[in-house]
C-alpha cells in the first residue's frame, strides 16, 4: 500500500521511490483541471451504472432458473455452456463481436437487411457503444457469476420447501418467500463488494472497442491512464488516477455497508 505515495511524488525510476521529489497534490490538480476529466468521469460512471443495473442482477436470475430445473443432466449442461465464455480472453470476445456486428457481412446487419431494415455501424456508433460493451460483459461473465449464488441456494433447507408445499404455496410463492430471502445476504454482500470496484470498467475490453469515432463516449479512466500515463512513463499521474478511483470505491463501500446494517443486514464488517 505504501506505493500510493507515488501519487504525491514526481516519481523518477533512476532516483527511486524515496528520493523522487515530493510534489503534494500536483497530479490530482492536473487530473481535475484536465479538459477531459468530466468526459472521462461521465463515461466511466455511465458504463459502471450499466454494469450494476443490467449485469449484476442477471447471475441471480440465471441461478434461480437453474435451481428450478429438476433434470440434473440438463442443469449441468446449461451450466457448462454459460460458464465457457468466462474462459475466453477479451481479445476473442471482441473479435466475435466484430464478426457479428460489422457492416461487411456481419450476421446482425445481414439479418437487419433481410428484415427490411438498414445496416447499423455498431462498431463506430456513439449511440451503440455502451450497449455493445454491456452486452459483451453480460455474455462473458453472467454464467461465472452464478456460481456463488448456486452455492448459496444449495444451502437452503429442503424442509422449508416441503412445509411451503403442504401449506399450498406454488413454485412462485416458494421462490419469493423462501429462495430469495435465503440468498438475500449473499446478494447484498456481493453488491457492496461490487461497488468497491465501481469505477473499474475493464481496460482491455474498452481499449479493444475504442476507435476515433466512438472515443467521446468510450474513453474511460483506465484507457486514459494507459494512453497518457503508462505509455508516456508518467507513473505518478497514473497512480493519482488510480487512487482517485479507489477513494470513490471506498466511499461507496462504507456508505452501502452502513445502509445495509441500517436495514438489518450483516454487511461486510
């Protein structure tokens, strides 16, 4: 953790960590005064919000659906199929997206034309960039995210379901009154932890999807740090940006944990 002090120094590798000159908040002032700061903050915030709203609930939904399957072979087959994308690199995932979405023979655009519509250039469109990025995250990581929730569901006492059936509760009532309350604490803990990395939108995926046409809506802190900080050897500035993101994540964790405890949940500490 002592490495974060680089953010307050003008770090020079040949001088070393301790002998590099101390510059205080210089790098933070540079970040906040940068003409691109609000664009970066807006883009990062929107993509992070998309992930929370559209991606985070899906592993829960998939886990609940898999839990309702009574044919073990079918359940395991579906689990395997939804897990596989997690093991693909973002290079492969983005490559698949290009094949599907390109205007030069892409499956999606060919289908649009056959249905009487016009081709859409998804790959350079500002309107479609965030949607495509979010869909890629959903396809790649949703299956892997179900593992923890399936493990939590495995711990639910079967006698609760038997008692509910005797009382006349159908499958939907059992889901609402037994299954969801049983995994509620797991959902809240994972949500709090997810908020800790709220502004981490993923460098590799965004970097591969960026081009000159969609940079206004796609450039985020992670890619900015790479292009301005790492590529030019400005390690102190890069650390300052990372520390800024971490402080926001810490704030969100503390606030969300406080709210969780206020509403009677355990929280993470």
